[in-house]
C-alpha cells in the first residue's frame, strides 16, 4: 500500500510538472515527464492526450497514435479532443478522417466564437486542398540535407554561395553561441556556416564568426553582391532586415539596418534583393490591419537610397501570412503563404508578373511532394536553378524543421542487350521492348525500342525513379513481361545498363543458335517476285501466298532484313511510274507488317520503269516488268537506307 501510494504521488508530481511546461507551450520540456507518467501508467488518457499534442511538432506519427489511444480510452476527455485528432490526421495524410473530426468539432463551437469557427473552416479547406494535391503529385525528388546540418532542433533559411560549396543556415540547436533557451524550449536562433566536403556531405557546422549572432534571434536570408554581403534577420525592434559585409579575414561585420523605408516598429521577417541591387522584396506586418505578413517591394533611387514600399497587391497578399519572397532569374516569384490553396500551414507558391497588364498572375501551389500538410518555407533556388533548397516540417525528419533539397526527376538512358536465358552468349535480335510505367500523377507513359540486328542491343531514354513493366515481343508474339526499376536520376547524363534474358522454346533456341552473321544471304534465302495487273498495285492471291512464305522465312531468321523494290512497265510517264512502283512496294511492306514482321527490318524502294527485267516489247514482257522484288540486305545497307527514308 505504501509503495502504491508513493508511486501515485510521483505520477501526480510528474503530471503537474509536465502540465506546467505544456501551458507555456514548451512541449520539448513537457514530453519527458509525460513519458514517465505513461511508463508507469500506459492507459493514462490525460497523459496520452497532452503528450500527443506535444508530439505534433517532433513526431507526427506518434502524436496521432497517442491522441487516438486517448480517444479510445475516454472519448469525452476534453472538448478540444476532436480538434487535435483532426490536426493529427491532417499532418499524417489522413485527410478524410481529418475533415470528419474538424466537422464534428465545428458543431461544438459557440456561435459567438466566430474566430474559432473561421479557423476550423480554414483547416477543413486545407485538408481538401491537400487531398487534391497529394492525389496529383509532381515528379519531384525531395531529399533531407542530412545529419551533418539538420538536428533534433529547427534548421531553416538555407543560403548557398555562388560556387555551391559554402552554406549558411539558421539553427535553434544547443550549439548556438549564447546557448540560451527560449520559452518554447528551443535555443535562440543563430546563423551557422559549413563547407561542402562531398556531393551529400558537409563539415561540422559552426556559428558564423564575426558580429552576426546577437543575444536574440538571428537568421540568414541571402548572399549577394558576389557573396560579399549578407541579408539577415534580427529580432531587434520586433524584427528587422539587416545587412552585413564580409571582412578581409572572412568574418562578417556588424549588421546594419537595410533602410528605414523597410524596417518599422512592426515585424519584418524576410527579404530578397535582386542581383543588380535595384529591387527589394520583403515581408512585413506594418501595413496589415490584422497583423498578418504581406509582401512589399521597393526600388533603389539613382542616388542609392530606397524608394517607398509598394504592396504586391491582393493577387499575392491574402488575409493570411505571406512570407519568404524569392525572385528567380526567369522572373518567377516564389513565396510562402498560409492562404490561397495551401495544403496546411505555409506552402510554397509561384507567380509570374504580366508586364503588359502590369499585375501578378494567380499564384500556383507547387504541389506535392514539395508542399506538405505542415509548414514549408524558405524556398531558394541554387545559383544555376537546377535544384532548390526548402525548410520544412515533414514526416521522416530529424526533429523539428529541417532543410531539404528539391530536384525535378530527370530522364535516364537505359541500354543493354536481349539474350537467351541459360545461354548468355546467344543474343536475340529483332525483339521489341515496350516499357510501360506511370508518371507521379498516375498518367501512363510508354517507351519502345527493338534490339538491333547485328548486336541485339537496345537504347531507350525514359523518366527515372519508377518501376516499369517491360513487354518483350518477337515478330508480334509476346515472349514474356518483366519488371524493371529505374532509380531516381537528377541529371540528364546518367546511363543505366540492363540486359534482359528471355526464356524460349528449345526449337526456337536451336533455330537462333544455327544463325550466323552471314547465314541470311541472297544465295541461301530465295524469295520469289510478285506481279501486278496493268496500272494496279492490288495483291493477287498468288502474291499473298508468296508474301506468307516470306513472312515465315523472316520469322525463322530474326537477323534477316530485306529491301522491297517496286517496278513497272514502260507505259505512262516516268513520274507516274515512280509513284506506281512505290505503291507496289508499299503494298508488300504493309502486308508483311500485318503478319508480324517489324517495320524496322524492311525498307522500300521504287525504280519505276528504269530497271526492266526484259525489254518492254510485248504484253508478256510487260507483265514480267510489273513486279515487286525482294532483296536480302546486309546490316549496314539497311541502316543507310533507313536513314535516307
């Protein structure tokens, strides 16, 4: 009894301590105490509930698990439980469940609490937007920058040098210079630097030397003027945009206000200056009626001073926060917004300026997987625009906000040979390979090639980062279907080697094995001419019989390629006869294709009346000249003729 009572007292004490931190929104400090309570009492619904809310920032999946367990134990535990269940389901991509919880919670809100009703209505819209975007993802590869840079604390605001090798970023980790924790349990923001040591590796980050980091929050924004100057944020004066210059020793000088036209008594959060230094975009709450952030711009005067700020207008600025402006070299404005068609929290949007209409176009959500149901901010392109950096809360990170890279998935060249299973020396030419796959948004894509007559090689350029169903066919007959996964490729120069092995019947293998490069020659393969009526190119019954035989010959000899050559007698004009001869060659070509012979194994030629078999001196002789003949081609001649055609 004494032990039980002492344990209960300890649990209550831990719960009180946890709740004290929870009320201050210091979830990082509260969680260890909730975890201790749950270790002793796994079914403590209140501890599960408050721990679940606390975990929303650090571990989204655990947050959902804890909140659902609390709901199962005590469905009426708290009137806000449905709200938090909706939040957890939303960020865990369970959008239909989130909408149901939000709608249930909406019914319990007091009619006079208009602000809360509007918030929940917006959350329902976020979930609907997210459901739509996730169902139509883009072919984009989002990659965590890794543990060299990211920690269990927040990292954000990446700034890359023009040579790609020097990275500035902002961190709230315990390695900050002041090592002073803010009220929420994270440390005050400092600017860190690191140098690249490999494609995906960085030196251990260190606080930037010099006078950048103050006792408050300091955040990197942008390197400019040949990387000699830095825009940064400091929390002085409710938040201002500052400028620092690199010193001769490589350190950064004391920050100075960029301009009193920009910095006010209100919150200025982020900025972007164009490469020529003439235009500045920035986020401010100064002109807002409800305290939200809007994006403004101002231009530099001829004397070097800054002009007056101008709003980017209602097309860009919504009634919610707009932040983190960035203007790409092609004139596209990227920015973060909690409004427009956000999937939840901040999303990255893009808009273009119409110089004729003198207004910004409608912002477009960059979509999934760039944006998530949680906050995604600080989108910045690398100097050459080939990839971008992003700060994001998303599943699978190191803790809170992490820095990611974004690459558009590129094409890869896939090449190899088609070989017979069990005999890797026996190549199989004339095999059609069809690669069937899906784009990220589930639209089908397909690529095709035929293994070459001389080498049985194929070569296909296809979208990387997905599985393909590969159908292999020979003379119209499907041999088999195989799966092939093409890894993600982030540039257009990657080549992947893949040999396909096909299982064939023994008789087919024996037939192919007997073939040599010189087996199919005019001397060894006899194909008879086919003949036509005057001024006609219809196939006669006896012509069809011969074409059926030629088709069988070609199927039995997959390395054999032919020229189909049309001829006429001397009646009519030269130009008319050239067309008639082509029609006669095409008739035979089309029939052989219909019998399963690959078009790549045949070429057509017309000689009109120019190559008579016998003089056109009688009706019988003219019949012998109205013909199509078949000639076996060496591989080199086939390729030359196909290039000409």
